[in-house]
């Protein structure tokens, strides 16, 4: 409490500087709120706005860096139980990213979305709560099991089509390269 009070008092002294004192006196008399509290409120609101603006990047740090570190530790450990835990986390995390990408226009309107997302990610990775196990077991797994055959068929189709597309592309590039070499020699 003493530290905060000293900063508010220093702010009050700064707001009484002759360059700004007349303006703050007028505001203080109009709204009947001492300038140090008004300025403190404005600083807090601006800080919250800045924090909300940077929460997207913060959720990336929360949702990615620590779990990546723990995943590496799990890979390097002899215990395989932690491997499954972090694999499930990454399935949940990537599913969240896919849903977020598909519904970005809608999530933009959700107040404090990034704060909520950060909380969910912490819940998902925390060893005492294991939120990722809950989300996987109750949301992702049932949908996957119900649609597994359709998903497998889709993946096979994409692999077959992309494989032939890449082969055709490489063949055409080879033909163009051969033509370029032949044109230089002429």
C-alpha cells in the first residue's frame, strides 16, 4: 500500500506543475474528483487497453512456449505417460487455433476473448486440472470417432491429388529447364 500511495502522491505533484495545473484545476472543479485519482484511473484504463491489445501475443507465449518446453522434456524422459499428456495438449491447442481461424470475425466481438483464451490455455496445461484431457475426451474425441472414416477418406484424396500434382509440376519444371538449356546452346 505504501508504494502505491507514494506513486499517486508523486503523480499529484507532477499534475500540479504550472504547465498543466490550470487544466487539471478546471477538470477537478467540474467533475469533483481529485486530479491524482482521475489521472490514476486514466493510467489504469490505458494500461488495461494496452494489455488487451497485446494479449494475443501473450496467449501465444502462454499457449506455445511453456508447452513446447514441457513436450521436449517429455520426449527426453523415459516415462511415456507425459508424452500422451502433451500430445493431447497439442491436439487441443491446434483445434483451438483452427476454430479461432474459422470464426475470427465472430470472436472479434467477444469481450476479453484473449483473456478467456489465456485462462483456457493455462487450464489446459496445468497438471492439477488437465483441461486438455477434459476437452479432448468430451469434445474432440467423440467428433473424431464419429467422423473418422470421412476424415481418412478426405486425407487419402488430398494425398493422392497432391502427389500427382507435385509429380506433374516437377515434370513440367524439368521440361522447362531442358528447354532453357537447349535455347542457350543454340
